[in-house]
């Protein structure tokens, strides 16, 4: 396995190419289409495989028992089955693009990461980018909300749990302790952040990452950031690396565009620097997992693939002082 693994891009952005501009603003976001347009979900995953992604993330960021009940009229059992079906969509996409593994033909390995979005995403009020709900929502409520989602993803056979867009340490702590109930599970933890130093709730990310790593180092394969402006990534990850160098890093930011919730549209595209322009600094920092989030698509991931491959082949400099740590940091993934 290479020392850098490529994630996919923004699923909702890719999905919109097949379903139109009706994803953003929906209370279930892209998870609605698990029920209403299954083929579009499969095709979106296929696009990222063709672009060269090593890891595909399930379309479950905003999937929840309560949400499916309220907006799709599904009961608890049906909701759990739909979450499980999201994993089967990824498997179907992999088989369609790379061949059925039961055929005996060799194929490149693509891992499946089960998206575990924050409690705030289910509130559909943007609070996953603020995090204030951790002050008023009990631990038991958050645990009860997350547990059936996580169990459904694990039972369906994901390789990794993608605990993502977490705004505050309080929810991260709950989730890291929760997954201890499933000791064979591996996970990454990615925070939403509001600037170059703090997570969305206002805590110093370097300190939060150190505490999270100490809570569950055996199951975590990486800590980092997602769903933020790409210009914030390097300083945030540098701060983590400086405080706790042994933490493997992950980054999959947005395009840099800004979502106007009042107008229901993305803005400032003309002001954005292509995300691929940032990749060199992340690679030189030693980031192990790189991808895209909102407003990045399969074309972006294809560019990432070319850039990463070129860097690994022509520019990566061996560093004996970190070689052992690098092998150790990826050992959990190698076992998948």
C-alpha cells in the first residue's frame, strides 16, 4: 500500500450531475436519494472509482432513524435497512468498475468508509459548523442517535468508520468511547473548523486532537479536518503534528466556495484557488489520507490522483527518522 491514500470527493456534488440541483437544502441532503434514486447513488460512486479513489465514503452523512422517519415515512427497521443498503451501493459500484472479487480475477483494493456525520447535521440548521448543541444535548441523546447508524454500517461491512465534520470535542469524545463497544472497528476522526487554529466550536484543534488520540489510539487510523476552506488545512494540521507528531493526518476540505443558506446556493467560486494547488503542502507535511468534500467532484479527484502519483514517484523524499512511524500509522489500514 502506498503511503498516501486518496479519498473520494463531495458525494452531493457528484450526485447533482444525475439528479439536478435539488440536493442542497433538502433536510436529508444527499441521503434522500438512497431511497428515491438508488441508481444515481451507485453511478456517483462509480465515477469516483474511475477517477482513482482508494476509499469511497457511503452516502450516510445526514442519514438517521429520525430523519428517515420524518421525511421518508420509514420506520426504524426500514431506516436501518436503508443505511445498510448504502453500503451495498458502494459494493455494487466497486464490482461494476473493478469486477466481482468472487470471480478470482485480481483487482485493485478500494475500501469503504461508512460516513458518520455529527448530531448537528440531523438538526438541519447548520449547527455542525457551530457546535453549540453539545451544551444542551445530553450524552445519552447523542449516543442513542449515533448507535443504530454505526451498528448498521458495521453490520453491512464497511472497512472504516468516517467520523466526520465533528464540530466539538464533546461529541468526538462520546463517539470515540462509543466505538469501543465494537473493538474490531477502525475509524478516522475529522473536524469542521472555523479558522486556521480552532474547530467550529472554538476549541484549539491541536489540543482536541491530542485528547482524542489519547482516548482511543487503537481504533483511530487518523485525525484531521474536513468540510472547511482548503486554506485552513495546512496550519491546522501543522498544529496537530507539532503537538502530537505520532497522529496520522487526514484532510478533505471543500472547494473554498461559500454556501448562502438564505439563497440556497454556493457563492464565490470565482475567488477559489483549485484545491489541487494545496496538495503539495499536505503531502510534504506527511498527510496520509487526502480527498475532497463539498463542491469537489470526480474531476477534482482525478487531478488529485495524478498529483499524488507524480509526487510519490518523483518528489517524495525518504525520511528514515519517520519511516517506522509511517509504517505504524498505516498498519491499521493494511489489516483491513
